[in-house]
């Protein structure tokens, strides 16, 4: 797997420095344009670390003042969507975010 990543990283860097279009670079190097684009997007997505922002406990609504009646949707890198219901379990949400964070690396 590492050799495959090195192969694509080498070609993507070479293309970026070549000054030619992706199609021309791929044609000259015998590479599928679709595969090149796919690998370029995958490498770009892998280079972006997921952002998890801590929410202070004081910012969370209490039962007495909670007016949230609809679920909240969290969209995270890698195409994941987490739907958080108003009565969510904080521990479960934390575990899910850790799993998704590790899966998108």
C-alpha cells in the first residue's frame, strides 16, 4: 500500500511542477486520467486533518431551558454524517467522533 501511495504522490508532485494539464501529463506517462484524479482527491482529503471542536459544558442546554426539538447533523470528512438527537449521550457521541476521526485518516 505504501508503494502505491508513493507512486501516486510522486506523479502528483511531478504533474504539479510540470505546467501541463492533467490529461496531457497522464497521456505522456501512460496513466488513466480518471485514476489520477481519484488518487489526487484521495491524497488531498487525507492531508486535511479532521477538525473536532470541544464544546464547553456550560454551553450545553439544560433540560429546563432546552428548546431543541430537532436533531443536529454533524458532517465530518470522509463523507460521514452523524445525526445527534436532542437527548443524546455525550459519551456515545465522543466515541463516535473518535471512530470517525480515525477512519478518515
